[in-house]
């Protein structure tokens, strides 16, 4: 009988300066299995997968893969050639290149003269992206796609390698429910074809929907492997974090009395000549209120956030903060007006990767009017306090943000705005890539900011999250607001109906 094991890791150790990232980790993935790998941020999940992908080499331990014993891969190409594909949590596309050139980078089909066969390349690209439910022009630059579309291109690129093992690191972080469902269908097809799948996600409902078995990491060490059917969500959380997480009770039963409109938007639209993503958007957010913004991928939610933050020039309409009309041509204008924005793409548009936690958290405060009062010592102290509050896994506030895990980087961006206490805070996918323990803490911090009088606009593709956080819910479809739901009447079914049918 053939060995059912596709991948076997035994006693894997990996050290970085000052950090013992992996401490004798074991993992076995079978052929035709979806195997979930879970743990808090900093538990070692991504490091373990990067060893498989050839990004890092283990300091000790053994890797057996697909009948090949002691298979340590010298680089990423060697890992791919062995049959392993990894969809990274952070997108790695080349923005100026076309979708086709990204999917088949260095693998473009050639004609009889050794030149790239562009008709065949376009056809193969259409087939690859269709497999993940994406319909885009193969010649379209990757940079022109939305984050969700870019993530689907990453997945199409990995699957085009025809791998025997596919590793997904937070693949649905940028996807809406419909795209996530299509991805799950793709995973089930891979399983049926005998492919092994390693699935990393902080969304526990996904784990129990898709996984056959679950391996748990904590602080770089394995906590065991279990059949998904043998665990409950509370069991899994307890094993991941080493403690029970009590169900979070909403401590804001209602918006504080007397809260007037802090943010007023009237007739916000894209100008003639631009592909319209915003069409006559009007709404209000009161002081102390959390308003959720829901919609499918491409509905215009992020474009709306960018317009409110002065990062979508040319947008027409009126924006008022505390009753005063504001002209927001740049993010600096928005910050001066008291508007903060937590971007969905932290690496591209939010973080200074080579700077420290302290410097990143203080970036907005240092740029504000009156920044001559900036005190490095005070901000370092504030950064340390915020590091402990958000449980950011690092050696201290002077560590470079680049070396942090994706979830911990997200916490740094949130901390920046929590420290500045803006009048209006827009959070776009606030808990993307954040573990279950920190997610509850971050929700509480957002609620606390609203309770202290801020107006908060929350954009999230995680419907349970946006339903849990919001006092009211606005739904967008094709650049328009298609409905408004109170907290009491909002359900996933109602939201999806407004998002898909208007």
C-alpha cells in the first residue's frame, strides 16, 4: 500500500537573532488532505511554511516530501520544482507587469523561434484565473486590480504550477464571502485530485468548514494534531492561546446621548471621465457611533475610504467634519481635519518597514501641526504601552517593523491611530491576519475609541465582524449605497441581498 503521507516534518528548529522561532516542530500532511495550521501571531506558522518554500533553511530537523527523504530546499525555485506552491499572506505581484506575465513569470510559453507566444500566454492565463473565479483581461497591469483581485491572481499563479502540495497563508484575508466560497470549491477539487493542502487562517469558522485535520502551534512549539471533527472552536482557541477566551460582551449598548453628526458626506462621486467607483454617496456618522460598510469585492468601499482620506483626488461632493466643510486634496488635509485611516494594504500604504515600532506609531503625531512638542522618549514609552496592550510579538519598541509577522504589523498600524485619537477613524479590514485573542482586544479598543466620542467607519469583508461591531450598517453595490440597516435588523442574509441585488 502506498504511503499516504505526502509531507513529514520532524523536529524542525529555526533561530533568528534573539528569537527561537521554531522549537522542534512536527507536521504530517497526507495526500488528498486539507490540513489546517493554526496559532497566534508569532507562533511560527509562516516561518515553518517559508522553510518548505525554500525561503529559509532549518537549523535542525528533517523534511521528507513525496517519497524524497531529507528534502531541504536550497531556494524557492527548488521548492517549486519539487512540487510545492505557496500563496503568501502578503501579495508578491509585480504591479507594472500584466496579469499574464505575473501568473507565468519566467514560464511564458514560447513559439518555434523562442519568442513569447502571446496568444497562447493570454489563453493559458484566462484558464488559470477562471479556475479561481476571476474574470480579468490578461494584459491588464496587476497594479490596477483591487487587493482582492490581486490575491486571486496570486492563487491562480500558484495553482498554474500544478503542485502536489499547496500552502495557503491567510488566503481569504482580502476576499469577500462569494470569492471565499469559490476558493473553498477549488480547495475541495485539489483534495479530490490527491493534492495536499496546508491552510493557515485566523478565521476559525473557515477552519471547521474546510479542514480535515488541524495542527496547533504556540510560541514556536507544536501543541498536537487533531481531527477537525474532534475539536470545538472553544477547544481550539484554548489550545492556541493557552487560556480560555470569554465571549466578548458588547459594552456599548447604544451611542452616547446627544452625539451629533461628526462626519457628513453628501453627493460624493467620481468625476466624469473616470471609471465610476463612487456614485452619489451620502451618509452621516455621529460622535460615538460605529458604522459598518459592507459590500462585495469591487463595490467601492475602499475607494470611498480613500476619498474621505484625501487619497482619491478629483472626487466631487461635500465632506463635513464637526459641521465644517473640508476640502481634502491630500491625506495631510484629512489628518489636519481629524480623519484617520487604517489601510487594508499595510505594507504598500501604511508602514515604514525599515523603521521601528516606536517610529511607525509616532509617524502621524510627528507630522501634525504642533509637532515641535514631539518627544522621542514619550513616544517610545507610549509605543511600549501599546505593544503590551495589543500583545505585539516582538523584542521591544525599537525593533524594525519589517521583521514582524503580518498580524503584528497590522497591530502597529492600529496603534498609530489609537495613540492620536482622531475625530473620525476609518478602519479598512482592521483585523486582517490578526489572531483570535488579539481580534477581541482590537474590537474592544475600537469600541472604546467610539465611546470616547470618535466617529468610526468600519470596512470589513468578515460579515460576523462588521455585524458585531456596528451600530448601523451601510451596504454598497457598484459604487452606490443600496441600503441601511440598524444593528437590530442587520443579518447576513439581508446584507448579502443588498450587496448582490441592491
